[in-house]
C-alpha cells in the first residue's frame, strides 16, 4: 500500500506532467508572439501613462484593491480525483500531511501572480510616492505572509458545506486584505494598519475554531478540483484537442432568430451546426463576448489612435485564433460521418462563421471610437476589415490544413 508521501509525489508529478503536455502546445504557436507584442504595447503605453501621474493620484488605494483581490483568490490545489471519495475517505486522519503539502503547493504556484502584479504596479507607486524600488522586496514578503493567511483561512472555510459561507468568506478576506494593505502602501494612518492586522488574526482564529466542528467535505473538494482543472483544459483546448474536456451548453432560445436566414438544404448543414454550437456552448460565445467587451472598453477610453488600432487588431486575432477548436467540436461524434456532405463544406461553413464574428467585432471596435472622432473610427474600421480579410482568406486555410495533420 502506498504511503501518504508516495501518494503526494504521484499526484504532484501527474499534475506537472499534465501541465507540460499541454503547455508545449500553448507556447509553441503564433499566439505567443501576438501576446508578447500586445504586452509590449501595453507596457509602453502604461509607462507613458505613469509619467503623467501626480502625487495626488490614489496609487496606494488601487494597489490595495488589486492585490487584495488577488490574495483573496486562493484556491487549494488538492489534486483529488473522483475515486478518492471511496478509497481515501477511510484514511482521512492520515492525510493531514498530504493537505499541508497541498497548501504549500498552492502557495508556490500562486506566488508567481503576486510577483507579477506587484512588479507591474511598482512604477506607478514609485512615481506617486517618490520612493525607491527597494520597497518592492518588503511588500513582497508581506504579500507572501498574507497569501499564507488567505490559504489557511480558505482551507478551513472549505469544511463548511454551505456555498454562501464560501462567498461571504471571499468578500470578507478581500476587505480585510485591502484594509491591511492600504495604510501600509499609503505610509499613513498606522492605527488602521494595526486594526487591520488585529482583524486578520481574529478572523483566522474564529474560522479555525468553527471549522473544528466540521469534517472534510470530500465531494466538494473533488468538485472544486475538477472545476479548476476544467478551466485549464478549456484554455488548452484553444491550442490542441483535449479529450476529457466537458463544455457547458445552454439553449438560448431567444437567439433563434439568428438562424432563420440560413437556407435549408444539405449544403448548409455545417453552417447550421457550427452556428448553433457557437451560440449554445459557453466556451465559444463566452469567449467572444468577453474579448469583444474588453477590446471595446480599451478602445473607448484610449486617447491614442495607434493604441486603438493595435488593440482592435490584437483582440480580433485573439478571438479568431481561439475559435479554431470550434471546427473540431463534434469530431468525436460518430453520427457526423453519416452526413453525405464533403469536408470542404465544413471548412467553408467555419470560415463563413469566423468571417461574420470577426466582422462584427471590427464594426463594434470602430463604433467604440466614433464618439471621439469619426476619422479615427474610419481608420480603425478600415484596418480591422483588412485584417479580417487577411486572417480569414490567407491565415485560416493554412491553419486548418495544419490542424488536419495533427
């Protein structure tokens, strides 16, 4: 029989192996280049924006809110599986060391986000407060301590069955994180800092005492772990086929009017199927709505024409690139082979749907700039339409051909 240490090593190595298997596809495509380009443009305009800040800008308040939210988001990576409910439940008392390692593992993986966001916020903080970058390391140590506190509280809260308690805990930890960090970053009102520290200790103590009245909720722990892995699989599915991916589907009857213009007949079977799939599967429609909304807001509030054009093209590319898995969504279903329609019809239908989605994005992004300048809106629309044409007529056929060889 395996020891707890052997079980932990096996689960952690299995998780890392799963990550490596998909990450080599994620970081081996054109998307990485585009992301680097987009991040580079964002860093440039961010640095230009920082230069315009004055000492009255609420940098400490913004840092407290953002970092407080990141700290409050503290999932525990347990690596549990559905079968563990049966086979590991009798060993619960012996698994204390396993779950302690799970908390440490969660801290290690999530600490990268703290380092990244703190490094991104430091130029703004240094400009406003007039301090040196040496304070970065002090803030980082404090954030690491807060991260352990959030993970500790989150683990104890997960012993409660009620979902509303976990939501309340998330909000409370966010508020306590922000209350603790704000006077620290602002370098004033130390009484508020002491009160925040006191509340952190009291809240952790109360949660720990209450959690002793409960036992581990194995079904909930497994469900949370499955949701966490499914989120990663959805992301990996943008780059390669993920066999064990399960997508959420909703009817969305109120959008049926979109399909009335699709002609009836065998030549349009894939047009109808892929359109229905795009609307009903949350993975695709959610992706389109999120990227469109983010791009629209960035263009709306930007004052630089070059930045607007870059953002419009970047988000159109990201949307188009991440919709490619749609063409293979039904490939595992045997009834697809019964269609007396050539595969070329499927490609044509996908390219038509892609052209419509990206074209709609192009007009929306142009509309985001029309309130400031008709000229800028026309430039964005022209650049976006040209990009959509090149993407769908040149890049997409090559990408589909490459996907067939995988």
